[in-house]
C-alpha cells in the first residue's frame, strides 16, 4: 500500500506541474492580449493626436509595436510542451516568428532610443533592446546546437524581457514614482525588466545553488 502511494506521488506532482505551466501560459497570454488590445491597437490610428511626442518617428514606433506585439503574443506558445509534441513544425514556425518579432522590435527600439529628446529614457530603451536581442539570440544559438535545456532557459529570459512592455505600462498606469515626473519614464523602463529578469535568474539557478548537494 505504501509502495503504491509512493509510486503515484511523482505522477500527481507531474500533473500539478503541467496544470501550473498551462495556467501560467494562460495568464501571460491574457496579459499580452489585454496589453495589445488596449495599448497597441490604438496606434493604428496614425494621427499626430494619437502619437503625440512620438509623431516625428512614428514609423519606428509602429515597427517596434508590430514586432513587440508579435513576440508578446507568440511567446507563451513556446513554453507549452504539449504543443511541441503535438506539432513540432508549428512550434518551430512560431519560434521563428517570435525571433523575427524580437529582431524588428529591438532594432526599432534602439533607433528610438537614440533619437528621443529624453536622453535618460533613451539610454534605458537601448539597454532593454540590447537585453532583449541578446537573450533571444542565445536561445537561438542554443537550439541550433541542440542544447534543449539551455534553449528553454534562455527563452524564459527572453520572454521576461518581452513582457517588460506589459510591466512598464502597468507601472506607468499605476503612476509608480510619478513624483519623479519625466524621470519616472526612464526609471520604470529599467525596473520593468531588470528586476523580473533577476527574479527569473534566481529561480532558474535555485535548484543548482540551494538544492541537495551532489555526491562527490
């Protein structure tokens, strides 16, 4: 009886982990869809009233929004192991589209960072674009070298930076650090991805660092 209980425990744990993974993907996807619907779609109205201070470089902003939205909406699909097993071709193509979205979004963000008149905000934008492109590139290199586990971890880091757009908008809408006025733009642009990426890195390294020591 005890042996049967022990044998079913890993199965239950696996089922719970699978449920949590699907729930996390659903939450991320829902947040991405909400961000896209509320904050991104309004820029399809190409008028100076809509773009305001971004009007002089509206083309770059549109490219940034298009690429970022593509990565934001496709990212959660990359973490569903069931999709990888059910349709590997679909998984690969959504991954390629994700890479394309990141490349377009990062290049456009870098250009915007250089041309904006708010220099501190521009620096934070360029730094975020660099982190975004770097983590995604490492994920691509890892899978090309058939290092699946490393690819998964770098994809988690990449999507953490991708989701920084949602976090940034949440901070702005909550008027976080609004007392800093213009400086809040750059501070929130750092906080939206640096702190989440640090937390993700700690989670990824937790088992290796704090877990049971391996036998010598």
